[in-house]
C-alpha cells in the first residue's frame, strides 16, 4: 500500500449508520477502498502488470459467475463485493486485489494523487448522470472530496458557472478557491436561502448535484433548480427524504441517482488525473502514517480536512 484515502463511507461505517448495516455479514473487515499501491507479487496468469508498478485499484470486485459476468457485463454483476467494505481493504501494509481491478498509473502522478482515482470516478459519474453541458450553470452542494471532484468535472465539461456550497466548511471551500473556483458559499454564515439568493438573481440552475447526505438540502435544491432541470443525488442518506412530488411534476424536474461509476470511466478519470495532477494534489490536505489513521478519521469527520491520505509504508508523517 502506498496511499489510502479516508472516505465519507469509512466515516459512515465507523459511526454505523443504518445505510451500512448490510455489511454485518462481512464483519470483521479491514476498511479502506480509495487506494494506490505498488505491485509486489502477481498470479501465474497475469501478463500486463509488473512488480514495482504503481496502480490505482477499482475496489468493486465482481463474482465472475453470475449471468451478467458470463456475458462480460461486469457493471451489472449481481454479487459484487467491495474491497474495504465486503472484503479486507487497504488500511494495511498489503492488500490482495484482482489483476483486472488494477489500473497502471502514468509516470509523474504521485501515489497520493493516484489514490484519488476512486472518489474521482464517483464525481465523474455524477456529472455524467447530470448531463452537464457547455454553458450550464451548476450548483454543487457539499464541498468535500466528492463535491470538489464534481466541480472540477463540471468545469471541464464547459459549465458557464459552478457554485459550490457547504455548511461550516471554511477549510474545504478554501481548497476550492485555490483550485480556481470563485463562486463558493458557506450556508453557516446566513442559511441556505440567503446564501443562494445572489446566484438565483441570474435565474435557477440547470443542474444541481447533491453530495452532502443531508436531508434538509433536498427541498431547497429543487427550488433552486430550473424547470426541466436535473437534480443528481450522490450523498448517502440514512433515512427516507420527503419530496414534494406535485411541484416536481409541475416543473418537469428530474431526480437522478448516481453511485458507482462504470468500469469504462476509470481510464478516462486516470487520463484527467494525469493532465491535472497539480490541481488534484490540492485536495490532499493531510497525510498520516497507518498508526495514526484514527486521527485522520477525526480530521475528516470534523471537516478540518478535505482528504486525509494514510501512507501505510511511512513510519512518521507530518499532518
């Protein structure tokens, strides 16, 4: 293991929120699903991976036996297991992963940036699902690692304006400013309605992408969305969320869900990573050795960090 990111999913599991009780049958399990590492050993049939090669790992492992896998439709596998969720993950010195899940990382991309591949695929998928096009105005709710990636991919898609909002998220919003985003707002300073008022003066948003997991933002998000606009839900919500369906119907709005990215997205994201490595490095705000991983959980939970990366091979690392 070279670099392992602390993810919001890890925090949900640590808190044991209701949306993760499906893991009970897999416990005990080592967490860690956002990671890069160097190949130490390969199986006898592996031909395209070399010992010492830096790879990012797609954590969703397919069964190879269901009807979908038999027809090579791996995205539709019905019994997949996630490394770091359903099988032992990367908060460790070593991890075992299928060769087909290991994607070589080009020279010039550091291991900590390479470990961002998995969350970046989630961000990429959210923008794709939202159908963001050149000239769109996009509102991103949630300035964490996923929200930051969404902002980057929306900008790359040609969005005319990308507004990123949080609540008590000053350190993460500062990272976005360093990435070149000027339209950032903290709802803790006056509430969501007041925070969005200056932007809604130019009209409602074409696409709103939610990456908070906070039920309270959904109704205001729909109110900030144009007629025939698209709301994309990427946050994990522990409880059902009420929706005003009459208003949704009358405004011809769509709510779309976005979760795991298809396998075909990974090479595209790694290409983006190669072209924007310096910008993506700004996301990694804290680096810790494995012995201090729980400190990293606290930093992420308290919104001090954008992305905490654990470096299992490092004896000591400064935050």
